[in-house]
C-alpha cells in the first residue's frame, strides 16, 4: 500500500550556486554525498530534489529532521537509493514504511525527483 507520494523540481544553477558555500553543502548533504557528487551540480540538485520529495511523503516538510538525515546515493548502474538516519528514520518508522522508491530526472537546467513510500500490508 502506498502511504506517501512526493515530487520536487529544482533549478540546477541555484543548487550549484548554493553549494559554493561550504556551510550549505555540509548542512544539506552527507559526507558520502559530498564525496561522490561535489563537482556534479546536476547530481547534487537531483539529491536535493529527492530530499524535498521525501519530506513531502512524510507530510511534514523539513520538520523533525535535518536534510542530512536523508542520504541519496547511486548503485553501480546509476539507480538512486536512499538511506535514512535520525529524525527522518523516525518519521519513516512512525509511518510503518517498508520501501522507498525514488526516481530522478536531470536536464542541464532542472532536476526533478519523485518519491514513493510503501507499506507492505500484513
């Protein structure tokens, strides 16, 4: 059963400009995300869009957790996946979530993400 759906669209140039400030980068992305995507503004924009989309799945916006509580990485084949920590993990557990599915679409100008949280019915 689907228990949350969220989407978000961000301008790549706005995220790239914000990432020029180390404070924004470290408040927004985990060390693994920064290591993997520091010089890839489209990927960072996509990750930011995923974080926004997941917050919409929770129905809370960014209340009760930090941006770095959501980590977006890629499998070897490029498929994105999410790790949740601290407050975001607590929100997910409160919803009894069992799966998070994310999709990211990038162009030079925009990154869009969609997130779906699923709960397996017993």
